[in-house]
């Protein structure tokens, strides 16, 4: 079968979030922790990984487009619930992605998945009683020693929470001996400080804070998140310790430190069904070769019927009794070039196809040959390779050539949809392409009918395409 490699990249590295547990069952009103939101600055390649540069650039562009959306931005959220029936906390992960974002990435990343991996610390809730009737005296300068009966409400704490409002922006100092100058030392505003203090302390005069229960750090992961518009997952590996702490100490919160990882398959176009060294010997030396494939230009390639037959039921049928090939042991591929035959045999004998260095014409030719001779694994490899390539890799002539073939192949419908969207999104290039112009010259009615069917109700784009329609009365 075709070999493939799993590629990985960070959508977000070293993120932090606080996850709380409330009530049961889950509801839309649950307090949610934002785990991920689209930001191309956070999209980072993993060291020592090898990537397709075009692919990475495409993903980056899609994330940048999603970041600029006004309404729906791609995001992942988590929320916790205590399940009273099972007496354990449960953690849910929501994937909320816009439709276009999902469609674009799914079209370029085969078998794309998202994984969240990291560690957590258990937090406990502490309440500090504050004496409301004896606040510390406030002056226009900073006091580093509030009275002890004021508990933990120190000006530095409020400074961190309300820095923009706690300090006066500036003070102007002037006397008769020196010119006016700006005071550089920040000064607590004596009017705003008491108001913020009252807001920070609850009605019962208890101040809530969160602190790690101990120094223990526990691993967790959420696997198999798919690229979908809306999906909810419950699988949270590492929940056991959270449940244990909840049941023994009344846990309500955990601090997560994590990374969000995008994973996808990358097909290398190699058939590993046979031992590679054996196939290399058969390919290079042609020992016991018992048939010949002739390319369109007459070039001949010696090969082995058993290798062809186990990879293609069409080849197998050719060598059965009653077929001409069973007598001549010759397969005449009049519609496949010499290079195309070489690429097909590279696959059949377990060699790398090196698709990255091939032209659109070469790849299309081998795709057609794989489909015609029912070499399904080779067809699948090429289809996946084309599916994840960004559309700017294709020329418009190439898009049309591929589309005219794959639109009638059920197994390639996803690729056909991708090509169709590219044509509809580039009507000027489509109208000016050499392929379309030649078609208009030879079969103008068929070309015009194709355009009308392609754009269907999209009248604006239809008018952007040069149409020639024969409206003469056949009668």
C-alpha cells in the first residue's frame, strides 16, 4: 500500500488557560476557557520536521484570512462539568470553525486532525477575610506598608489588576527655582483607589484567590479533533487525577499549559507492498522478464506479468486465455507517453514517484493511466497529492485539463469540487486560457453549455466569461 508520513505543526505553542468546573449537565451557559483562536503569528513549524513549502504558505494564508473575519473566527474552547451521576468531573472540547476555513484546509491537508497536548496543575480556592471598616490611610504618594489589619489587599495587587486606572497619569511639579517638569514616579490616585478597593472585595468581605494545590504536574491530551464547523468532544486523557482531587478536596479549577498541534498525512508515492530490494533487482536487471509495454512513441519496457497482474485486475485480465496480450505478451499503450510509462512502472516496482518535480501534464497522464488500468492505489496517491496542493500551483489550463477528466470520476469528486471552485473564482483567467479558447473554436456550443452548467445560478460570473452560442434554428 502507499506509504505516508504524518506531518505536524503548531497552531499554538505554550498556551495557558484556567479550566473551571460548574454544575451538571453541560450547558451553553458554562464558563468556557478559550484554548485557541486563529492567529498566523502562532503557526510555527516543528524543528527537524520537513515540509512542503507551498503547503505551509497556503495554511498560513488561510489562517490569516480567518483572523480577519468579522463574525466567526476559528476557535477551540473547553469547559468542565461535574457529573453527579458518575461522581466525576467531565471535560468537553468545542471546535468552532467557519465553513470556508474548514473547506480550504480540508482540500489541501489529507486526513487533517488537531491535537491538544500539555500539562496541568490542580488549583485550590482560598478565601481571605478583609476587615471592611479599617482601610489604610491613603496619601498622594505610594505607601509600601499598609496596616496589618488590611489583610492581603496591598496596593501592588490592585496595581496589577487596575494599572491603567489606579495611578495618576502624571503630576506637574513646579516651584520658583526650577521650570515645570513631569513627575516620573507613579502616584496612586487617592480618589480612584477606594472605589477599586470596594469592587475588589466581595459583599461578605472575602477575597477569592487561586493557588496550586501542590507542586505536582500532570500530563493531558485531547486527541482526534477533526476539521469541522461545529463539533464537541469529551475525550480528555489524564482526567483521572482531576477526578481524584475533586472527590478528595473539592477541586473546582485546573491551570492548563499546552500546545495545539495540527497533524496531516503526506503521501510520498511509494508502494511498500513488496520488499524494496527485491523489486529493485527486478526493475534494474529485468531477470525473467516475460512481457513488454510499448509507449505512444514506440519505446518498449520489459517487465513482469506477475508484478503487473497483482497491482491491476485489468492487466491480469489481459494475460488470461483468450486475450491477445496472453499470446503476444505485449501491452500497447498508445495513449501514454514514454515518461508516463516510466512513472507508472516506478510505482509498480516500489520506487519513489518524485511527484514534486513533475509537470501538470505528466501527473495528469499517469492519473488517467492509473484510472484506465484500475491501479487504484496509484490513483489514490496522485489524487491525494493534487488535493493538498494550493491552487496557485496549478495553471488555469492545467485546472481545466484536470477538471474535464475528474468531473466524471466518482472517486475524485473532492478534487473535482476544488477545481470547480478555482474556475468559478477566476473567471477572467478561465476565459483567457488557451484550453478554453481552443474549445471555443472547435465546439463553441459545448463550451458555452459547459460554462452555463458550471456557474449555474451565478449570473454575475457567467457574464465575465466570453460565450459563443449558436442560436440558429436547426429545423
